[in-house]
């Protein structure tokens, strides 16, 4: 997206993105989303104000301008969740810029975010999670690939890893220790216990893999020896899901959700689960309490059907 903005404002945007990366550890995908959101907002201002905006124009924005932008976004079909994300990026930029430029950003910062219903994670039942791992291993006709797929999915469920974290492991990480140091979103590190079943699954894969698993190379490889693409794991999970008759919500990320929900059901501490998942905010982890409550109510309703 090309936005007509002043060179000074374009430089300020790049400086803010660099600030978010350096001080707040924002990930590349997050920075890309911020950049897209801000350029979209600034492009709207060019149309709204009749001229490409500079820092002075931003300092003069009022709450009416913010409402007009949000109405414009909703009018072109932007959902409440996406608009809330864009507004968050705009506020972050304005908060930083106002401190640098010395202007009052109250009008922008007071703009209310649209309300939306947060989608709850949809975990698998414990027996379905185990069946998923078993079925994934049966999908491939080549033994080492079958062991590889089972090892990856076991790490997602047994350690609560993101797919990017599992596929980010290198030969240096093998054999897996009892406690593994994982670098997650924004470069944040956390310690994750590795269950014996996960270590065993990874060892089985290593023993069968025909490729040289050098310390600096990816641990999990594609059929030709290159890095394993996450789409391949998504395809394997989709095939196993259909074979088991599970819903479309069962994805590689759902295995991570299942890890968290099952820990909570077993009496796990919410703060400890937050650390294991690498969530920056406890509110993100608290979504699992709603999932757990929903499951309890479902069991209750089945046990006590209404007359």
C-alpha cells in the first residue's frame, strides 16, 4: 500500500517501528501489520484532509476525525477485530510521536475501540489429541517422514509449542533435554519441560532421518532435505482430522490450545501456564478459563438435561 505522506512523517513511522522492535521486542509479522495499519490510516487522512498529512496535521486531529476514519473502515467491510487492531497501532504510534513532538494526543488516544467477541480456543478432548498423534503417524508411506510428523505434532501438544517454534529447532537442540529453552514471539525466551513421550518421538525421528542434522541446520526436514514447511504439517493434521471425523477447527495450533486447556483441567496454575505458553499478557491465557468453564457446563447439561 502506497500512502501519500510527508517525508518527515514517513521517517517518523520507520523510527517508531524500529523503536517497537528494539524496546518492545515486536516480531517481524507484528511490525509488518503495524506498518500496514498505519499506512492505511494515513492514506485515509490524505483523502479526508485533502492533502498528504505531516506531523502538524496529525497533532491537529480531533475525535471527529477518528470517528470518521472508523466509520469509513466499517463501511468498506473491515471487521471489528481488525479495526480494533488498527486502532491499537494508530494509538501506539501517536503516543510515541506526541512524546517526541510535544503535542497533545488525547483526542486520538481517547478513541474507543469497537467491541467484538473474542473467539475462544477450541481444544481437542484428551483422547482425540492422542488419536490425532497416532493417526498422523499413519499418514506417510515413508517411515522417517511418519516419525517426523508424529514428532512435530507431539511437540505441539506435549510442550505447547507454536508450529514456528517447533520448526525453529535445529540439530543443536537434539537430543532434546528435559527442559528446553524456546525463543518465542518477539524474541522472548521461556523454559519448557519436555515430556518423555516428546523426547522419545523426536529421538525416533532422528534415528530414521536420512539427512545430516548438523547443529546449525533445521532439525525437521522436508522430503528433499530442506527446512520443513509448516503447510506440510497443516496438511498432515487436516488429513488425520478428516480420517477421525474431527471438526475443521482442529489445526496444528489447536494442539497447543489443547495442551493449555488440559493442563488447566488437571489443576494447573494459570500464571504457570502463561509462562509455559509464552504469553506476554495473562489476559490471553485467561481465555482458557472460559474454555474450561464451557466444557464443564456442557458436561453438566448432558448430565442434567432440561425437561
